C-alpha cells in the first residue's frame, strides 16, 4: 500500500518509513536494524540549508549540495558516525531509485572524510586486570572467556561470542574455526592457561552448544550474548577494573597481531593465525613502535658487525 503513495515529491521520511517495512530491512540482523533506526532518526532530524528537517524535505528537492551540508553537521558526532549515517541514507535513496521515484543518489557526491584508523592497544597489564576482574565474578565469567579467546587467538570478538564446543578439541588442545567475515579456516593451539579455563567452563556449560553463553538461560535455553548487550557487560567489567574508557574488546585482535609483529613472528605465520589472505590486509594492525624500531635497528647492526668480522 505504501508503494502506491510514494512519488518523487514525497517527504523523505515517507521513503524511510517504506524502507523500514521492506523485506530487505527485515532480513538484517536485529542489532543492525537498531543501528539503522538510530542513524535514520539522527538524519531525519537534521536541518537542511533551507532550515527544514531532512524528514520534511521532499525527495525531488534534495540535492548533493544539501547532502554535503548535512554531512558537515553529522561530522560533529565523529567521522565514523557521520560516514555510517551517510551510508545508511545512501541505502534509502537507492531504494527510492529502485522504485523509479528518484534518478540520482545525492549521497554519492558528498566529500567524505576517511575514517581514522583505530590504533588503540591494550597493555599486558590492562589485559590481565580485565581478565582477573571478569573471572572474579560468576556473572562475568563467560565475558572473560570471550575476551581471553579473542586476545590469545587474535580472533574477532563476534566469532568468539558464537563459538561452539564442536570447534574446541580439549583432548588435542586445539581450536578449529571458519571465520565468519572472510571464511578463512584457522587451526590454533590452546595454551595451558586457556586450557585450564576451558575445562572449568566445560564442566559448567559443556551440556549445551556454546562455549561462552549467557550464564542464565532464556526461554529454557542457554544463548550466546547479543552483540549489543555484550558491549554493555564488557563496559561493566572495564568500569569495575577502572580501565580507560577508550579501550574496547574489539582492540584485542589488533593488540594480539601487533604483539606478534613486535615479537618478530614471520608475517606468513601471522596470517595463519589471523586468517588474513594477503600481507597488505595486516597493515591496519601494524603499529610503529619504539620497541619495533629498536629491534629492527639492532638486527641491522648485528648483521653489519657479522659481515665486518
């Protein structure tokens, strides 16, 4: 019914409402839907060059000049947030194009600011403090395990959140996983410390599928943490441990990979752990550090001395 009402002069809020009731939106994950809805609320409430809210602006009156004006306002919320909002609005306009009520996506021509590469890393002391705090409370036990697995194996938090016992071989002390993002297969050993935690966890939760489920069942079943409430629990642990707010559990993978680089691990071996397909993909994780530079220069000097003798 909504499709019959939409036309090129419809308010942009009507196009958004249509999209939110579409099949393409319903196929998104629940957490993604919430993110889209939040971003769209911000976008529709932003004022255009004419002083109108975007939601009240007619589709055929919204041009790239207006889009750039809105984007500059969204930048006040941060570069990443601004780019996310503009990407979601681009999806809305593409939907209008598919309905033949728009012929050009005004978001395509905006002057985007590149997302700044995230370089935050955990120190070993901060990792240990987080884990000791999490394991010190039964309610945070699975949270601690999710973060520890992400750190020790240099894996994505999402894969560790959903990992199941059939991926863990306690007898042979190994983990076999097909990564959700790139489909890469990784086969990793389980350290003695992590093995101790996993055996304890298996005694408590080995009767069901998930390695680190929510500790309380829901609707009679143990379920994995959702992406949105996982971050809430992680932040609670950080706050209890008095750790800096800028640290996120997502940084564990970068931290682990960078530690391997600084330890002099061969890049091809790092790829076998991280699942990256090419060396260039590792660039965002590699941080220029004093210790890394010192090691490189020391190796060069040692080589020169060897040649001279």
